[in-house]
C-alpha cells in the first residue's frame, strides 16, 4: 500500500518505502520487476485449480464478478489483468468489475487519469482512494459491493442489495506486511470474498540467510537489516510466514505458500532492475527512517553516495518472498 504524501512522518505507519513524490517511479519499476511472477500466479488462479476463469465464464449471478487489488498504487497490475482477461476472451464489462483501492491520493489520481486518457475503452476499471485498514462499509463507493449483514439486508427491504455480494478475487501485493494488526485486516479481506472466492497475498521474507534476503552489496546489509526489522516490528512477526496459518485457521481451502526468489544484480534484466530498485528504496525510505531514529541523514547520504559509485552487475544478491494463495469454501 502506498503512503499518503500529505501524512506527517510522526503519524506515518502504513508504509515504510514511500512518502515522497518520487514514489511513483518506484511503483512503476516494481511492476516491471514483479509482472512475470504475477502473471504466473494469475494463470494459476484462472486455471482449474482455483477456477476463477470458470467463474468469469459463467458470470455468476446476481452480483457481477468482482476483482479487488488491495493497495493498488497506480493500478499497473490491474491494467495488466484487464488486458490478460480481454486477450483470453474472459471479459464482459457488463458482468466483470476490476477495483483498485489505495490510500495514496497521488497514486489514485494517476490511475484515474490513465484510465481517462489511455484506457477509455475500459470504463470497468475503478480506482478508489481509501484506507485499507478501515472497514469497507464506511466508504459509500465500496458499501454496495459488500456481503451485507442480515440487519442491513432486512433494511434494504428485498433481502439484499443490488450489486452486493462481495469479491471473487482479492490480491494484495507487498501490502499486508506494512499494516499494523495485519491478521485482523487480512481476515476482513477474506470475509469480503464470495463463497469460492480466492485471495492472494505476496509479502517479503524478512530474514537474512538462505531462505531470506541476501544483500547485493556489503553496505546494504546493515540498511536492509534495519528496514526489515522495522517492518517486522509493525506486527511483531514475519507476515509472509504466518499468512498460510491464518487462512487455514479461518477455514480456507487449497491454501499454499509458494516461494519466490528474485536475483538482485547479475546479468539478468530483473536482477539489474532490482539493483536500481534498491537505490529507489533507500532514497524514498530515508525520510521515514530518519524521523524514527532508525538511521541518520549523514548515514543515509553516505550510503546513497556509495551505492551510486559501486552498484554494478557484479554486485549479486537476492530477494525472497512468499506467495500465499487460498480459496474460500463454497458451502
């Protein structure tokens, strides 16, 4: 989830890698890095194992098929998903809705502007500026999409509300780990799924070693350790490693955690992009880390100067994540 650039550092808690007008560059770059692995997950979700493609083909009624990008940033993954569905003949704008939610007003404004200017044939793309840690029923744009409690259904007078019913697929890409009380909020997202709906969470493995991250440059190791420890402290644990347990506890089916390890450095295109992404992360996160006394301005500037001088394809490391997938039971 992107940060709100108007939020003061002392109240900032939801995202440690953002908070400046330059963050859009990083979001765009990260899309390029993660898009190939995101495509593999989407193919799995659309396939027979999770069955989203069948749900879309059947156009389950009365509610439309709804897909939610929780913490969408500028909406790049949602644009990709729209194009993929269209290419596969799985899209009917009358029955499918793609919704992106983010708390960053600048990112949502960019997404909306892109839809108006570059995607005018995709009016089904919706972007809503809202805090994912707040109940969805507090937002008038989201309320009609939700599974309604019995009391509200009775108040509607017809046993339900037109257009309600929940979501068929919810995904959160590098989001849950940055939200305090992540278990509570992921459980809320899971509750918003229709029966048979699918949830996908991608979060980093915040540990150094063979199963976690490996710094591409010696100077990055202390910085990366500080950042990952701070993120881990937000919840007190490594979200990526426990999300599977949460979903099993809540009664989900087909729960699995799939490891994703990306190179940082080396000769591959993704490795080189990850090196550049590291510099963006250092640059963009420094104001928050300085405000929280995790590092100093002098240390941050010295690290950036060193990275600009020494980072090269010969600097090789890795970044580890866990992709957690689950399906809500039909019954």
